[in-house]
């Protein structure tokens, strides 16, 4: 190897590495989109809808992925904080007419009692098949029964959506991107 090649290699090695593009720094739990495959606890689902929840003017802090496997539709909720909290949920039927009637304690089927953990109002951005419209306000109530069992109630423009779910480790969720 000549002296000039060695000097050239040294100069190239001292150059700063290229910064990754902002798109590549998005966490897979935030960057999943409709058509991608989500593997949750070794079961695979197609993402048929996505709702991103945010405060006006800020980045999203919660994502709801509508997961479809055959005729079954589940919801994977991902809440962004210091870490990612994931909840695998199933939709429940029920009814309320007014968001002011939402109780602080819920009794579901006489088996589980949920206590209100927090309540907030967010804006939604939607993709695919979801229960909500994009750009509107949604009210979200989060209840807990124990460390793993949670209940979510959402209201937007006269429509309530209820979900019961269990907390799962974020490491159990894998996202496989579909080809563009």
C-alpha cells in the first residue's frame, strides 16, 4: 500500500460520520403505518388503522393501532413517556350518552372493578380504518384494576369506544414494514 493511500484512509476515517436522517430515528412503535405487520406475543396482525393522539402543537404521545387477524380486530395502544407502555386491547360493547356521565369507578361483568387513573383531551390524526376522524378532539379516560389490567374509554363527537386490555412489555411487539 502506498503512502498516499494510507494518508487518504486516515483522512477519510477522521471525517464525521453522516447524521442519520430524521425518518430513521423514529422508534418502530411510533413509525408503524397501515399495511405493516405487527407481531404481538408471537401472533401476527395486519395494521388496518392508526390513530395518533397529541396536544395541539406537540408531537404525538399515544398511538392506537387497529390490528386485524381474519375477522378479529384488536387494538394495540402505545403510550410514549420515559419508556413505551403497550396495551393489547379488545373492544367492548356498551353505552353511555354523555361524557359528563363517565364514572370514576367501573364494574365490568361483576368480575373486575376499575378505578379512574387519569382523563385528558387530545387531537387525533388518523390513517386507515379507525373509529375516529382526523383533526378532531377526543376525550380519553384510562382506568386500572391492577398492574396489568386496564380499561380505556374514548369519546369523540357523540361516540364512545370502550377497550379492555392488558399491559405487555414493549419488547414483545415487533413491527415489520411493508414494501412501499
